[in-house]
C-alpha cells in the first residue's frame, strides 16, 4: 500500500531565480580527477582533443556544466601557478602532499584548465593560494589570465600560446583556511582575506566575483567572524559540507550497504537545509540586502575509498543512493535560491561523488550524472514554492519525510516538478494541487534501479539510468503521481 502524500504547488507565488551555477562542479588535482580522468595528453592512445579525453568532454558538454572550480581544494593552497605554464616537459614535478603523496607533473596548468573550460562551455572558477603563496603571486595570476594589455605578464601568456585573455568570472581567495589552507583562526583568516583580495584585480570591463574561504559544516562562528570582519570585502562566502555515514574518517562502503546506511545517508544529506538556514541567518545579520552570496563550493558524499586504490585518491563508487543525495540537495539549494548562488559537487571525475568514472579508455556515467541531467531544466529557472505533507519513512534509528521535492518555472515557460521518494520499499501516491496553474499534459522521466545499492560498472554501465515515466496524470488543477519506492522523478507540465 502506497503512502498518501499531499502537496500544493504555488505557481502563483514565483520566487527567486535558481542560479544555474548551483549545478557547478569541482575538479581538483587529486587521484585521477584530472590526470587520466580529464587529461591524458596529446600522445595518449585514448581518443583525445589536444590532450582532453573525448568521451569525458562529450559527456560534460551534454550536461551543460555551468561552472568548474579548480585546482583545489587543499591542493590550491600549495599550488604555484608559474609551475604549470610554459613547455610541459620543462615544468617542475612536485609531490602532491595532500593526496596520496604521488608526483604532480604540472602538465595540466592554467592554459590547460582555461582551455578545458572553453571546450566544455563552462565558466571558470579558479582558487588562489593563500596558504603558502603571496598576495603578489595571486595578483600576477589574475593579471596573466585576464589582461588584454601589453604588460609583461600578458605578453608571457601570448608567448605561451594564448593571444586573447580568458574570461575569469570567479576567483577563490584560498580554501578551507581553518584546515588544510593554513589552520587559521577565523580572525586571522578574515584579515588575510581582506589583504589578499585587495590585489585581485580584473580589468575594469570584466566582472570578477571574489569568494572568501568559508566554514566547515556547522562551524557557525567562522561565518560570524568572516562576515563581521571582512563581509564588506567579498562578493561570496563559501560553506563546505560532506555527507558521511558514521563518524569521521569515512568508513562506509560506497556500493555495498544495507537500508540503515541508506536512510542515514539521506538523513544526513537533508541536514544541508539546516546548515544553509543557519549560515544564512548569520549572513543576514551583517548583510540584510544579500549582497554577499553563499557558495556551497564543496558538497557530496564521502565514503571509504575503493579497496586496492591509494586511499589518498578518494576513489569511490556511486549508486542510486548518490542520485537521491543529489536530488535532495538540489531541492534544498533551489529553496534557498535567494542566498545560495553557486554550489560545486565534489568532484567531477573519479573523485568522491563523481559524475563520471574512468578506467583507462573506458568511461561510465554515474547515477549522480543522471540526476544532474534530470534537473537540467532548473538552470536559471524561477523557483515555485512546493509544500509537501508526507508521512515519515522510518528505519533503524532514523526518520525522514518519505517524499521530498521542489518546483520551478523553466526558462522555456513550462512548470517542472521534481519528486523524490526516499522510502526504500514503499511507493507513494502523491496528489499535488496546482495553485495558479492549469495544465493539460504531463510527461516525465524517472531515475530508479532494482536495488538501493545498484550502480553502474564498466561491464554493465547502464544498470542505473533515466527512463520515461508514465505514472503521472494531470487534470486541470490537480496532478497525481504514483511515485515508486527509491526513485527520483522529474515532471514537465504543459
Ligand atoms: O574534496 C576533497 C577535499 O575536501 C578538498 O580538497 C578540501 O577542500 C576538502 O576538505
């Protein structure tokens, strides 16, 4: 017997624009996130365009990735950009001290990243080095990327093969300054932010959003101090939150688990709502006009690494569970569209909650990729309130609403309703009253799978993938949906 769920869609009360940048990605020099995953080099037998894997580029272009953050993460605060320009065979080889102690050849540097961003048609978000870099180094990097003058730095860029400056819309002033970025106190970090950002200057005709390094999860005092001491010197402040099963460090398997880990994961993903609400309340105190945006520039699931892989590579599988973490999180970002203007899932390829996994010349799309794909109509759409009254789904010591969702009016004018059934076993009969919207047709797509831990492998890459959905009917002002257990559905109303 299905759970009875009632909902009201307020098409007559449109809200904020849901920024496309909440569908952003994060690509760090970590494991095979860059090397092997995106970049194989021009001489590789793996089909590539100027060194970038064709299969990965094609999949990312299809997804319409709006922004990519690079080069870290922790890596950013020990990265010296000069080591990644000029002839590749002359670039210094470093040790990636954060991630597995492996060699960092520096063959993927500024030119390779900025060209990659252009190739997949995405905005670039570069994170600078506050941890062990200087303000001068940071300022020079921005000039190198953006200047159209005949300055020595701009001429050096030209000599390295790039005539026109690149577009650089977003720049991060350090990363996790409370931890791997320098173990700072927030007071010190706020002062350093003020100092470093002073010298980050784009040409006058380019807008450059400067992002301050924000809090870890529920460290609210960090946001308080950053806003109080440096709120007038930033355009955005970040927050990082990872969904972890059990305690830190993550020990849960990414692909073999039972219902207790399923519900715990989803329940922890839902915690994002409280985090955003409370960080936003602090930001509101110092910035009631919401001039400073919140960027959740790292989020996603973090499980134990796959056996046999360097644990520093953070290489994990991705199941139907991750698809639901995605849908719940995007629902939450959409509902907080007035403050949350960007989010970057960690990470894009082969690392943590990845879109794409690669193994030599093979590639697969994960359930997370497919969830991002389902939600594409949300990019730059208008948020519409969706109030849901659902019974709770309970298991082990956890209790979560059985059904979650969000709605928008897309750029194409159609109304889109996203519904997630968190219950591992029980379907839901959902009736949605459409207030201020008469629809005559509904079509949809569904993402579900045989088991909660179903996932795609290189031999069976299509176990979890979206399908057409015919379980919805609309009659004037009433939408009814038979929502299968453990599924995500995206409906289009016409
Ligand atoms: O995404 C992996 C790491 O998690 C990032 O480098 C760091 O910023 C965070 O702690």
